[in-house]
C-alpha cells in the first residue's frame, strides 16, 4: 500500500474540491480499491493538528515512509525569499514542501499553481509565487530543473485550474500500482495532455467553416473573436466531460488555456489578438499561410445550417 500526503500551499482549494467529483476512479475508490493510504489531507482529515505535526516529524526523520506527496497551490516565496507570507507554526510552507519532497517517492503538483505558479504568479505577483519545479514557463522553481524524486521522477505536473478530476485520480492510481508514467515536455502525464480542448468541442464545425461569434451567448466558434484557446490548449475537457456532463466551451465560455505554464496570460481573456483577420495564436501544428488561404475559402463553402449559427442566439 502506498502512502499519500496532501499539502496545501498558496491555494484556493480548487483541486481538493474538483477531485471529489471524480468517478473513474473516485477519490473514495483510490483509498478502498487502489492501495492508497491517505496520511493527511487538510480538508478531509479529521485528526487534531498535533497528530499532523507528529506525522510531519516522523516523515522528515525517516521513521515514516512517504510514497506520494501531492502539493496543491503555488509556492509563496515572499517576503525576500523567506516564504513567511505562507507559514505554518512559524515555518515557511515552502520549506516544509521542500523537506517533504526530499523524502517522497513521487511528488505530484496538483493544478497549474503548484506546477507553474498559476494565478498567484501572474503580474504583479506580490507573493513572489513560483511552481514546484517551474517558474511559469521557465524550468526551475522551488526545486531545480535537474531534481528527481526517490523513484526517479521530476515533479509530475497535473496542470489545470483546477486540474481535471480524472487526471488527478487516474494518475494517482497508476502511481499506486507502480505503472510507468509517461510525461510530456512539461512533465505532465501524456495521457491527459496529448489531445486538444478543441477535440470534442461541439463548436468544431463552426471553427472549420470560420463561423464566428462576436459576443457571448451564441453557438458559433469562440476562437476568432472571444479569446478561446481550445485549439492551442492540451487537456481532456471535451473528451472527458467534467462530472460527465459539460465543459467550458459547451457552456458557452471560452477556454482560457489553464493547463499552460503561461496561464493566466496578461491580456484580455475574452479577446482574440489578431494580425488582420487571422488570430495571432494559431491552432497547434498549423502554418499561417495555409491557414489564411483555407479560411478565406471555408466561410464561402459553409452550409446554411452552420452559417445560421453566428446569428442564432
């Protein structure tokens, strides 16, 4: 049985809430069927804090093995590199995280804040926030880029704001079963970051025919005018629906690219930057000259049922 400790640093608790919506497996099934022992979770554990303090000491002195350390939230390093803006009993949580990481078999960053810094690291970043092993898109955060856990992994980045429930529980299930975990260039589990949010989006056909919404509330594509980053964002939001029901784009909200290291971008999230009529950020793998030529023809070829979407609110 693998032991797991969940540490919250500079967090809103979004991952803790999201993981309770997982179904395959559920968080409860992780503990009852997948061989995980929950040592501590700040919201779900009911033991008194003195037992948490004792548990930390046992892990740090080596008398209690820690197999999986989950960190939720950005690493607050202010003021002046002390981390004391986010402290526990006078000790900076960044120091607690670093000490626990040195003992853990695997360290998992739950959410974009823990992975890359996220919302808290956005300009002006008053808390001098960073991620566990990244500072936004730059390798090296709390831990240096070359750092590896006891089992030889870098920090496993389950990005998202919040992270997708099944990306969290299925990754933990794989780790509990000692299955090999393939990571992408940003150390995210490939199984959840190989597809685009665009894939499975109900607005795909409108995108292909360049049928664009200019204000929220319509049924056409949100990419061209309203800032949707679905064609550039790697996540499973539309192929594995949230709570098995919906996603942002299905609810009429643009994808904000929350699994990327530069989230949130320092721009208007509901506006698409363009060069002429073509978005500045093109879908992944697309060449600009071909895209421009294709889009000039696509709208003229759109069938009537699709053309009606940009006026059907």
